[in-house]
């Protein structure tokens, strides 16, 4: 496994209209992209903090995983994403070690990244994402 840095933190919010002004006007970051990931029924809003990003997540439908997360646990940190060289290889390595995965193969996430999730039960309560920019 070759993790290089924390790529982003995913934060579930009820409303971009309410959350984005906090990140822009209070914390002083600039939202540089808003993108919908239809397959996941979420909208994402991105801020850069050094080489790490903050990814706000807003549900686009009541059956979105983000809507369910907020219903159960309230707004807050949803996942932690590590940038890794070789998502597919890393997944094979984890699978071989018996680590519970949500995705056994990479899929497309926001910003065109190849992403995959490790089950939070295997990562001490943290939904863990591996991601990398495809070549
Ligand atoms: Zn993410």
C-alpha cells in the first residue's frame, strides 16, 4: 500500500446554501467546484486547504446515502480519503488480508478520481476512501 497524503475529508451537510458561506466567509476558503455525482445521489462542493481538500456532501434525494447518514448520525465528518498510488492494487492487497471492503474494484468519483471505500467496521469506525487521479 502506497498512501501519499490525505486527499480530502468528506463532510455531510444538510444544505450547501447554509454550509458553503461558513467555509467561505468564516474559514476563508474558496469553493472552487460544485459537482453532482448522480450515481451516489450527492452533490459535492470542494475547498482546498493546502494539498488536502474539504469535500462537502449534500444529498440530492431522500434515499441518498448522505441523507441516511445525516438521519442516523447528524451532520459531520462522513469519510476520510487517502490518496494512494494504485487503487486497484491496494484493494487486492486489502482483500487478500481479509479487510472488509465496500468496493472490490475502483469506480469513478467526483473530480474524475478513481475511488473505492473500505468498510468503516474494518477501519475502526471511519469510512475510509482510497483515491487517485487516473493516468
Ligand atoms: Zn470522498
